[in-house]
């Protein structure tokens, strides 16, 4: 069983998840591995949640602060949320139970750029890390760790935590060894140096995580799968959005602003992205690269087809079918995939240098190009900003995508004023819906408004937006960015009151 | 007269500003030097404005697109605005006449991060540059140019423009020669390399601007001063803001998060900044550095006192008294000041690497830490975002400062929801008013709200903010970032309607 633990001394620290969980006490700051449903600890959080429920059953409070790479899965965020065991959570989450608790106001959630998490920890902005709980594939004879299916902030957690609990997950393929590139050249200012990465495939670090062995207080063996959503084929709207974006790429190639090799691709996860990736294959693109956060199913397929030459990321986010394909051809993929710490995958220096094409989903955009990625009606958090800010601000092209309406047409993704801003008018270059693509580059606010309304709004909402904009152009306090403040957020208020943004006829 | 033009052939292209201005025609894109009231062309824009007025007197339209480094002065933005001669202006302005035209909706103004301007020009996002009009100090025998009191985007304008008009300004000291560092290592992706600057004082380029001589169509000699506002001593509120910030620095030093050398300082221009700089001198700081956009009076004084060891910027912004001091001791200052292109002074890669302390003014912040730097009541542009986004997103510390009220207490700088977002909740670490300092690091939205309301709001508005926040915590749609959308912008609407944010008693 413990052939994955080559260091003889460390075998002595093997214990059950239940025993390991006793090393975590109320009020502690616990840093965990995990980025999307990959590489998160699968046993200790559940044992910890059980302890919390037992404590609460006898009237005690048992809550901890939880830091991760990004979202995780039911076995981590889900169980701790259900146990009401988190007083603080950062930086990104997507668990339904956790989201409900956050929006009930029961815990503090800090939504922070993914590239900021490691450095803010180093800066001391989050206080001391008491315990790190990190999933790994194995432990070498000298104590170095083979990272798992996500890297996230693990390097920082291992360095910054007082104590370390490792989960060695036998479900993860041993052949992941060698796929990772852990960069050890970071420093605190004023001692920082240029990061020597100039192509997405460059390896600038080591395949293993260093680990101060004296800090390891427990090792738990597991055999449990990563969990991500099943792959569903792109729907009509996703394929239309992808079509507009692919037409735009061809337009840019014709005008000499892109070559057929494009530039390193970054994309979020989901149907729209998978449709864009599928479209790249159909469009005959070859030898592309990705410099992104997560490897999703679409990228695996493109690697197989040679459309993608290689992909750099910090994590996988594969469906069960995608995992099967990946495991069956791991030697092929290991040559073509590099997993890095998220402070590198999302580093502004590198995104700007490489000139990424950043493609991210959104909740809504307003007529001036401000984008809301995080809040429903200005107050309810969905998931978080993730890395979209790292990429959008620094990319060669920043693209935001959404169907023009959701909830059966009751909610428009194009609104007079967004109810929360995550990406400002200064950062949005392209907005795409199934209706069309708005190219905002080189446009002033009122020009952007006409472009977005005409190209992206759903026909059911377009006349309402036109009417708002025209009236604002006449009646606004200032006419640089015309707005009517008594109406700017009225669509969201109507949605709260009536369940739809559409006014009564 | 023309000893400043060492290249014999180029002397043949000397002409009057009036003649040079005939080389600029309606509809052209004209890129000009200038960053704050320094280094902008002083004669050709005025001659151009006269041509425009003549054309308009006979019923012709004569407008051009104007790109600069940042704001300029009455002889450029002022005269062109009064002549109604701009159809487009970017990236930053502060001229009252121009602002009035923009807010009347008469021209397109694109407010863009200062670090983005050069690269978006290279990317082709603004189309072709027809003419560049660049002020220089002199021309070497081989045709290289001695840059003037600002560098801004001049390297890019010279490279990208079809034709070049030079203004050789004899008022600028010849001794500026050698103070500049023009980096020629930029490239388009995918060919970009790390920028080899690791300390603010590093020189990574050349002291001269290269210039393709065949593109020079006119050289105009001038003898006219740069224009910036006179220096006024800090008022009480500015000194209080500075005091809170300096206390915070000491607090950070005590907790080991800063050393007494601090980190490279970036600051906007104005009273508050000058008060902070004066406070650093009084606090006994020595050997500090600045990595910033502009050298203002306060920095000159700190250099003289040895509080600042050196300063890197892209421009001067000195009062007439500051210019006198600078000119009188130019050899001293040339050893301690480096002027760079704004794509370098504001580069995210460098700001992040150096770990700057970014201190910028703001129009307003909301209770959750979103900052509005640009718009009054959501629609009237003031100046623009400038470089505040480049610095705030990438800094070690991002600080935003304002008096808690303006307009004799009629306007609160702390509001329920900002009417425009330039810096998101994800990017604001510290908010300071004369009331106090809110440290938002590691805080979730509701924690931030309590901190900002208690520390920063003016006592006249504090109870109103508390009441809004408490009611929002009870009644909001979601309770992660509680808001009441029917009231969130009501303070701004009240200001528009009644001239004050304060409700009637």
C-alpha cells in the first residue's frame, strides 16, 4: 500500500484521516490543496467536518479559516459548509452549499485575484497558516513530493504552514510524475527578479514540491477520484458564440493583427469554451498553445488532434470521460502539458509578455463594457473572480462571453449598468453573445454602447436598452458616459421583485 | 539659434509653426508628446487650432484625433478644445475647456490605462498614426533626439507615425541630456522578453530617442515654458491624511511587513501627496526610492534632503518654483532621476516585481472598497484613470486617498455604492481620509464596510452609511455584499437634484 511513500521515516507518520483531523483545532487557519475538482484532499476535510458536527452537537463552536487554490468539491467545501465549519473562505468557490451559506451572511468570503493569493500570504496579509492539508501523488525517498492533479498554492502552503498533513492519493496516476514545473525563484520585494519564462512550454522549475519534513505531522492514504462535472456537448447558443469568436479571429488574421498560430489561449471552463475549442479544430488551426488555469476536456481533445501543440495550466478540470482518455494516454499528454503554481499560471508579468487571448464567461456586461463576473443583482455572490482579472487586464485580447439572456429570457446579460464591477470599461475589449460580437477596441463610451446594444443584446431587450441609452444621452448629468441614476439598476430591482428584468407589457 | 540642431541636413527642414501645421489635415490621427504640463509641443498645436478656426469660419469641418502621453496644457488641449478641433482624444486629460467639451458629448474620449497606450498602438487597435508632433531638447549630429521634460509615448509615436514634426524647445535646459533611459527591448507577442529592470535606478536603455530621419517633415524652434500648477502648501486635511498614512507605515514596520527603507513609492500629484512626502522627511526616513509617473515638487525636496535616494518617472510636474530649483541644481538631480517611456514607468511586470507602494487620489470609494477615480455622478468625466490602475492592481500596497467630504460637506467621498468603478473591491487595500485609515487587507465585504464607515466616513455622513449598511444586511437580495438597489445610487441622484448628498432634515 505505501509504495508511494519512499521516505522510510515518513511512513511512521501514517495515520487515519480521523486521527489527522484531531490536529486541526477551532479558529485555526487551514490551507488546503485543490483547484477546481482536482487535487484537493479527500479524507481529512470530511473527518474534520465530522469533528465539527460532534462539537456543535454539544454546544461548542468549531470553525476554521480555509484557504485553497480555487474551487474544490463536495468532499471539501461541501462537507465543511454543511457542518457550518468555516468562518472564512478564500479565494474562489463554486459549491452550492457553501454559496448558500455565504449569501446567508454566515461566513466571510474573500474574493481575490488568484494571482494575488500566494503573495498576499507571503506578505502576511492573511496572518499565520496553522496547518496545510495537501494531496500528493507520492513522496520520494528524500522527502520531496510528487504533486497531484492540481498545483494551485501548494508550494506556498507547504512553505508557510506551521504543520503539514499530506494525503497520498493512490487513485491519482503515478505517471503524473514529471508533468509539473514548480518555480522556486519567487521572492519578496525588493528582491524579486524577472521570471524567466518566454514561451508557454518553458520549464523554469522542478517537477517536485520541496517540503520541510519536520513540519509533516500526519500522512493519510486515500484512494478517491477527483470530481468534476460530466462533459455535456455544446448547446446551440454556445456554438453560435464560438462561431462569432472564430469569425473574429479570422478577421484579425486577415488584418495582420494575429497569425494563424494565434497567441497563447486562456479560457474558463464550460460549454462555451468547449465550443470555441471545437471550432478551432474545425477551422483547421494547428500548433496552437494554451497558457491558462485549467485543462478541460476540450483542450485534451485539441492536444490529441495536434490543434494544440502544448498547454500550460495549474490544474485539470476533466469530466470522468476526459480523465479516462487522459489516463489511457498519459505518456502522450505528459509531453504536452505543464502544471505550474497558480502564482505563475496567472502571473501578470507572464500573461502580458506572452500576449494571451483571454476568453472568460461573465454574468453580465453593461452598455459601456463594464463586466460583472461575480454577483447576482449586486449582492449575491456566484463563484468569484477567479483568474479572470489576472488575464483580462494583461491579455493581448480580453474577451467576455455569455448567452444574451438566461433563465428563459427573464434575465438579460446586457444591462444599462452592471450591478457589480469586476472588469472595468478599461479592461474589456470584446463582448460576445449568441447575437453577435462587439469589438470595443479603440472606442469611447457612447460608441461602445451602440456596438454592444446592436451586436450583443437580445432582440427582446435591445429596444429597452436603446431607449435607455438615447434618453440618457439627452438627460444625463454628464454626457461622457450617459446614465440615468434612478433607472440604471432598475432592471436588477425588477428581477428581484418580479423574477424577470422584462417590464410588464 | 539652431545650435541645438547638430544634424546639418535636418536644419533644412526648419520652418514656422504655421507652415508645419499645414502638414496636418482634417481627419488625421495626430500623436503628440506631453505628460502633465511637461514636454508637450507648444507652437504647432496653436497654429493648428488657428487653421481649424479659419476652416470652420468658412463652414468647413476640421477635426483630428489626438493621442498624447497624458494630460498636457492650455497650449495643446486648451486651444484644440476651444477650436472644437478634436473628434477623439486619449488617454488622459485635465484641461477644463476639453473636459467641458467631453461632458457635452461633443467628442470621443477614450480613458485607458496609461501602460496600455503604446502597446495598443503597436497592436493596431487605434489605426494608423498620420503625424507625430514631438517636443525635444535637441537633435544630435547623427539625428538622434535628446528627449524633453517628459518621455511619455514618444518612442512609440516616432516609430509608428508616418510623418514627424519636431519642436526643439530652447527653454528646456540642454543639461537634461543624459537623464533619460529609453528602452528599446519591447516587442510584439510572441517575441517579448523579460524587461531587465530589477531596481528603480537600473538603466536598461539609451539616453536618446532614435528617429527615422526620412519621416521628419518639419522642425520648429520654440522657446516656451512648461506649465504646471503653482505649488500650494498642504492644507489641514491633507496633513491629516498624510499623518494617518505615515502612522500606518510605522505600524507595518513594527510588524515586519515593511522595512524603514519602505518600497519604491508611486504617487499621484497634488496637495495630499506633497503632504505625505513632507511627512516622510519629518519621520526621519532616508534612502527611499520612487518608481512613479511624475516627479512633483515634493520629490525634488526629498531628493535634495536625501530622504529619496533616487526617483524613476516618465515626466516632471513641477511648479514654477520647483522648476527654478531643478534648473539651478540640474547636475545634482540628473544623477538621481531617470525618465523612462510610460510603457516602462507603468509596466505591470515592473510594478509587481518592485512591489511599489501606490498612493493615488480618488473621487469616491464605496463601503465595500470599490473606487471611482474618474466620473462625477457616474456620467461626468473628470480627468481619467491615468496610471492608477497599472499601479493599484500590481502594487505591494494600493492606497486611495481623499478628504472625506468635498464642496463644503455637500459631497461625501464615502458612498453606499460608487457611481463608476475604476478600481474594484479586489484591488483596494487601504482607504484614507482625514478621519482615518481603513486597512482592508484580508477582509471580506461586510468587514470592509464596517472598517470604511467607522474609519473614513465624515461624522455627518457616518450615521447615514451605517443605517444603509445595517438595513442592507437585513433586506438585501444576497448578504455577501449587501445592497439596496433602489437606494444604492440615491446619494448621487440627490446631489444632481439638490446640489448636496445630505438629505433634507
